[in-house]
């Protein structure tokens, strides 16, 4: 691979975060899960501030796609991953 890699300007990270739960079918009363689900997302970090962090799966020199923005209040941990060369 030649040229600059996305990780030069956008580090690869793993984010552990609490995701909301959605249930789309009938449930017995009292059986609804009452805790957010701890989840993990991996992607290129393209934006971060005190309110949210945004990760993307596809990135090139001028564009990005397939992103997720996670509210910082839901973030448990951010780990910076190293890219092997």
C-alpha cells in the first residue's frame, strides 16, 4: 500500500459504550431489560468533543462513510489501537 493511511490523521479506536435497548415484539410485564447493553465499536476516530465521539468504517483523503456518533455520557472506555506496518 502506498501513500498516507487513514490512521495518520484518524486513529483507529475501540470504544466500549452503553447502547440503548429497543424491543419490537410483545414481552411479559417485568421482563423488559432495564439496563443499557455494554457494546463495543471499532473504527477511525473522525470527531470527538465533550458531547460525543464519532467513528467511521470507511475513510479516504476527502470523505468518510458508515459512521456512528456515540454520546460521551454513554462511553465507558476509549482504547487507541495500533496499526501494524
